[in-house]
C-alpha cells in the first residue's frame, strides 16, 4: 500500500477560512499528542506530507500517492513502527498515516499517478468589492436591518456608489456627507429667499408711506372727504405694519437660518470625513496585505509541489532537505495569511462600528436641521397672519367712515357753504 500526500487548498478570508482554522487546530492537537513518540522514532518514516494551498478558489483536499520505491525503503527502515508522524511546530502542515482515512486514501503502487488529485469543492459565499467583504446575494443567513422600518442611514450606505458616468465611485459615507452639505446650502438659500421677501416688504412700506402723503383729492368735502382722508392715513398705518413685519422677518426668520450651524459645522464634517477615510485606507492596506500573503502562499505551495515531484523521480538527501525547507516556508506563508486575514477582519470591524456611530450622528444632525427650519418657517406664517390682522385693523376706521357717507348731508353742507341766494326769480311785470 502506498502512503498518501495530503494538500488542502482554499482561499483565506472567504468561506474556507473557517475550514482552514478548524483543520489547523486539529493538526496542533494531533501533533502535540504525538510529539514525544515521534522524537523516539529513528530512521526514515513512511508518511504523507500535508500543506496548505491557496488557489483563490475553494479549499480542496488533494491526495498524492508516494512512489513504490519510497514505500519499500520506508517499510524496511521502520519495521514494526506504527502511528502518525508530522512536521513539528506547524499549524498548517501535517503528516498522515494511511489509517487517517478521514483525510487520505491509500492506493496500491502505481494505481494512481502522482498528479492525480481528489478535490472537494466548497461553494463561494462572499465577495470583496473595493476592499470591503460582502456576502453574495442569496448566500448565507439573511441580514437583519440594524433599525428596521426607520430607513436609518446606518442600514443603507455600506457599498460605494458609482457616478452617473460610471468612471469613478463614491463611498457610501461620502454620500451622507454630501447630504449634509446640500442641507447647509438649502438652508442658506432659504435665508436668501426670506431676505428678498424682506426687501419687498421694506420697499412696499416705503411706497405706502409716500403715497399716504399724496395731495390727490385733498379737496374732497363732507363725509366722503372724511372717509377719503382716513383712507390715505390708513396707508401710512399699513406701511408701519409692513415695516415691522420686515424687521421681524429679519430677526426671527432670516438671521436664525443664517447663523444655524456656522463655519464650525463644516469643520466637524471634515473631521468625520477624515476619520472614516483613514479607516477605509487602513482597510485597503490590510486587504493588500492579504492578497500579498495569498500570493506568497500560492508560490510556496507551488515550490513544494515541484520539489515533491522531484522526490518521486530521484530520491536523495538533498531533495528531502529541500522538501523540508519548502514545507517550513509553506507553513510560514499559511500562518502569515491567517494573521493578515485576522488583521483585515479586525480593521473592517472597526470601520463598521465607526460607520454605524457616525452615520447615526449625521442622521441626528439632519433631523435637527429639518426641525429647526420647520420651526422658523412656521414663525414666518405666524408673522404673516399677524400682519394681516394689523392691516385689517387699519382698514376698519376707513370702513366705518365709508358706511357713514351720506350724500344728502354732504349736499347740505356744501350748499350752506357755497349758496348764493335763496330768492328765486319771478315773472317780469308790464
């Protein structure tokens, strides 16, 4: 029976990472239990060599049959010895006896070529976009919203958004910052609108006051003349009302809109922006380290595979030593990859936490902005109603005098003041 060489392949940082860690733990426990026994055994041992291989696909278990020549020499040198042996100090490499059927299978010499491999595929469930790892649609348990039924910022801005041209992408957090800046601009434009309204009121009040001094129809007499005089006076009173309205608009609407969140607000937004951007840069750096470690592991495994094939062709102490060195380097590369993936996950978790906290803070700021504007626009309508009431009060005296206009009385007064004679003409006598 030929011994078997087991190589487990798979991408760290994906669904296979858990398998990678579980198998490593099994290897550590197994090696610790057999370390004392292995140290007492002498001579070449009949073993299979197990290492990690990363192909950016799925974790795979590969079994290679050692050549019959190596099998026979090993049996002669270790007659009577049993048990599993393995490389020391390696969480990612192991040596397995044929009895470890859960990972390796044994074949008669020559029945399986050295390149023959048994591969067990694991379905990919995650993808990385712009250095952020997401679950694939329809894979894994469905994620629950952090704040269901609230349409909260913290639930809907995790991915990057492409611009209309599709040439560049904008981070989800940047979209939230743009919303804040747009809100600040809208607030400024509302203040400008109210300012234009104030200018109209001021100009209107000025023209009303000027018109109230007009001498037109000043010679109207009687009750109608009194009503006319009161009407002109009411224009002056109305002008005062509109002037007060414009002053209140400035102090109670325009000024609050202008001063709400001054220059410090943009500085605060920049702090948020720089903080999240720095975390995103750290995440990109960690991801680059993962990819570099992944490539290094693939290179080390390829080197180990080449040297293993050379051993099948020609057995020599130098080849065996090269395999040991390649195995150690492969083990170190696997450890480096696990370490890089762990650091990446830690950085992504930190970014996630800060994204939730900061996006909810921006959400709170937006609610405050809307409520502030709502409050002062309602003050505008209140002042407008007050102005209408005051204008109505200026018209009431005019209305009362107009009701008292009496054409007969006006005629009487005019006749008394302007009569020439009460004696009427009579016929002439002959």
